[in-house]
C-alpha cells in the first residue's frame, strides 16, 4: 500500500493532500468545515466528468449519479458526495471503514493534518 499522498502512475485515480497533479484532471474536495482540506484533490488520468459536491450541490440533479462521502465521525461530511455524469461507465463507492472487495480498485483518502477519523476512508471504483 502507498503512503498517503504518494503518487502511483499505474492507477487511474490518485489522491493528493498537497495540490493538483500536473497532466491529470483533479477535483478539489473542499469541505469548508474541515481544517486542512483546502488543498486536497482526487485526480484521474482522463476527464471522466468527476465533480465534488458540498452541501447537496449535485445529489438531486438527474444528470449525475452521486456517491456519498460520509464520514460519521466528522459532522461536516454528512451531505458531501462525489458525482459523475449519469451515462458514465465508472462506478464509485466510498468507504469510511476500509477498502472494498477485490473487484474494486481503491485509493486511501487521507490528509495527515486532519482528524484521524479519515485514516480508513477510501474512494473505490470499477469500470463497466
């Protein structure tokens, strides 16, 4: 497993807690209520239409399919989500208690400057 914030060029999705990755499409995962998340990004090696929704911004939009990024131990994260266009062949899943099964690829989403509640949060994906 990679150290948090480390880049693996073999992956389709990368998490960085220190800024965007040049040459990748990056979505800022800014939750204003969470200290130190102003420079955290989920990046993809191609544009898949990924957006981060804070305060229910996309969840009710019929053009998007969204995955909640809930972290029960942090009150500000109850209404946030990662969203993709409805026609995307990518399926996302968020886990706040470890990575998913073998048929999913997962990336640890952790910022060492934030609460330890995030030390087991993963964004997972598979393509159809």
